[in-house]
């Protein structure tokens, strides 16, 4: 019985990882650089399960040698606790809908908004070899973040056009016409995800739904937020959009 359950779980776990890789939701949890390793793991688990199934059939065909069969199966037996550990990721994966981190995950995290200033006390991400896109209209939030780090004067960016996509975040520190367009950066997996964002000025902020995804276009201007001067995106348009297939920005 346990051998059959083991075969089913190994194959199920391999197919589960493969399905998450193929439908793109694996990137909600780990950096895409690990896709190849995940693929190899999925193939390996599936192949191992199939190999155990073949072994079981061969043992059944030679059940006349009962003593030998009993000894062989016993040496490859697995405990029910071990089977439970195999089952947990499959069960949770089927029961819990894969979703990227959103505004609700910001409540207990430090949020960086550039110029070494954060809504709490976070330091800006460092150590990236990111080559910032020259065309300002194609820069994402992380691109702007690194540019802000390189300047000590927020006014250096006055008048630059920006077009970014992110989810809406607001708390008590924002005025009625302010919100943050936010993304999470990931360097390894979702456990090290760090929120970043741009402060946006827009007269119709009140109509925005928290955690909804928006495209924001406008120009940067040096403004004061929470007593600190920083580049603020003065929006000309804010439009609703679908969650990107790659919701995180990767370092």
C-alpha cells in the first residue's frame, strides 16, 4: 500500500511542479533563473515515480520468491510520515490559488521609495548590475529607483516623463491626492521580496481601489512627502490594467 502511495505522490509532485512552470505561476514564488533546475526536479521526480511503478510490477511478477521480495521491499520502504511530507506541497498547491504578493503584504514590510528614503526605514536595494534603460518612458519602478539613488538632488529629475505599472498602495501618510504605485522586487524567492514604489500625485486618487493594478503616465517633479523632498510622479493619466504575467521585478 505504501509503495503505491509513494509512486502516486512522486509522480503527482513532479507533474505539479511542471504545471506551475508551464502556466507561469512558479514565478510567483521563485526567481525565473531557477526554472531550469525546477524542470530537472520535476522530470526527476516523475521518472523516479515511474521507475518505482515498474519495479512494483516486476516484483508482482516474481511473487513466488516471497522471502526475496519481502526483503527487497522492506529495504526501500518509506514511513507514513515521509509520505505525508511528500503530500503536503501537492495538497496545498491544489487547494491554495497561486497569487503574487500585493498591497496586503506591505503592512509589515519596509517600503523603499528612492533617495534612501522609505516609508519606514528600509535601505534601497544594492548590488545589482542593472543597466538602466535609456528611454525614460520604458523604465520600470526599479529602473527609476536606481537612478534616484545615483543623485542627491531630487530636482535633477524634474520634467522627465515616466510610464510605470504597479499596484495601488495607500495608508494614513498619504493625502487624498496621493498614492504609491508599487511592485515587489525578488532576488531569489518570495521570502526575500522587497516592496518599492513611486509616490504619485493624482486628483482622482479617491476612486482607485487598493491593490488594483494601474498604468501611470506623467512627469517627475521634486515634491515633499512626509516631510522629505523626493521625486514624485505627477500623473497625467492613471488607467486600470491586468496583473502582469510577471508581477515582480527581478534583481
